C-alpha cells in the first residue's frame, strides 16, 4: 500500500484506471492534507474529488459501519444496481462492464407517467424497490426518490448499500437527514452538494475496490 505525503495509506494504481486518472489522483494526494480516512474510504473520497475538483467533499462524505464491505459483497454477487437517473447509469456503465456486469436499472426509465403527487423518478424508484429490494441503490439527482425509499426502509430487507448524493435546494438536506436515521448501510454526501457525477464516482470507486481486492 502506498503512502501519501501526510503518511496516510493510499490505494495502489489499478489497471482499471486510465493513466491520466492516476496522475490526477497523485495531485489530490499532494493537496488533500491531513485526514483520518481508511484506505477504502480514501479511495472513494479521492475519486469524488477527482470528478468535481472540489476538496470540500473531504468533509461531506459519511460512511456507515459496514457500508463499503456490503457494497463490495453485493457487487461481486452481481446484484442489480438501481440508479435514479440516466446520467448516473451512463457514468457507471463502462466500469460495470469491465468488472462484474451487474444489471443497471434507471428508475426514471421505469415510469412513463408519474403517480399522482409524485415525480417520475420517485414513481420509478418505488417500482424498482418492489422488484429489486436487494439491489444497490444509487441516488445522484432526485431527493424525492430518496425520501420515497426511506419510507420503504422502515424495516428489513435492507439493500447492501445506499449511495445518497442528491443535489440541489429543495428536500435535499431533508432526504439525507431521513436516511441518516435509518439502519441502512449507506455512503452519504451531507449538505446540498452531490450530483450524478458524484454518485457515479462513489459506485465506480467501489467497483475498483471490489475488483482489485478479490481473494
């Protein structure tokens, strides 16, 4: 395991990553400063920073106990990955194809029409939960979808992991707060920041961790 200038362990270069990506990671290693992330947590945070050029994410990402391990186990079992919007799907398709080939389901594409009082993405996400309760869930855009899922997760079964990174001003903080109160394995971006590139970066980092650290 390599060491950053701060002394923290950093993940080794991987053949799944383009050389330019590795060069960017080296810049982040030099500039990130002190942190207390484990090596897997840092691999995720570093990929988020790469996708956003925003070091503030260092202070916004939260990991529940066992979330990374649950995600890795789910990815290796090729469980479905349910995403809220097509942009997240586009951001993870290449690495999914190179690794475990998990089915990717975009929630918004599952609903031609929204249910009364709900958005299309929320409607599609509820449909996905009914059909894929044990999927990995990735939310990078729609806080309404996350809130709907929080209502579903008041009891088991829980998914292997929820990646919660909706972005914006309406219901975003509230949806993340609702998730934080649940015993659901989760990787969460606090505050108003997030977005599809962030959600995709988290899932891609998990794919690399799962692929490169197989026994």
